[in-house]
C-alpha cells in the first residue's frame, strides 16, 4: 500500500498519502457518516508506513470542520505519531487554518498540547 488517494466530498476530507515522500495530507470538512470506517484505511496506511519505512512522517492538515467522531480518529492518528516519535522517528505536523475559523484553531491547539513531536499551527495563506 504505497499511495493512498481519497477524493473529498461535501462531508469527507480529501486525503493523500505519499509513501515515497512520507507525507499524509488531509483537507476539507470531516463529518462522515461512519468515521471509524472512513479513517480506517488512513490509519491502516499510517500503521504500515510507520512499521515498514524508516523515513520521516509529515502530516499536512487543512481541515475546516471536524465532527466529534472525526476528532476521535484524529486522536488515534496522533497517538500513532506520538508512539513513533517516542521510538525516535522523525514526525511533524503542519496544521494550516483559516483565520476566520477560530474553532479549528482552538481544536488544533488542543491537539498540539497532547503531542511532544513538532506541531506547527499556521494561518493558511490561501485564505
């Protein structure tokens, strides 16, 4: 499972995972009917990447709205990153947010507090 490309919809983010680059990116809204099912493939890719590759991992996030069950999935993703970082893996997150959306900024800040790996929250220049 080298590449993962999930087209975004009105209720799900666009997700791209590039094995060779070590980049997992997500952008858009996230309120799928079944977050566990939707993010299962992403978490599976991440687990495999962290087991089989020695490369750094870079998460690039441009999430606009995230429902409660998607927050749980993101917590699972960050937990995997935290474990890998604790074993010496290079892991970093860049979370870009729309400055008009304080709720997402607050959420990103909450996630950052729980993470010991590099976690940058940056105003998205696209807005």
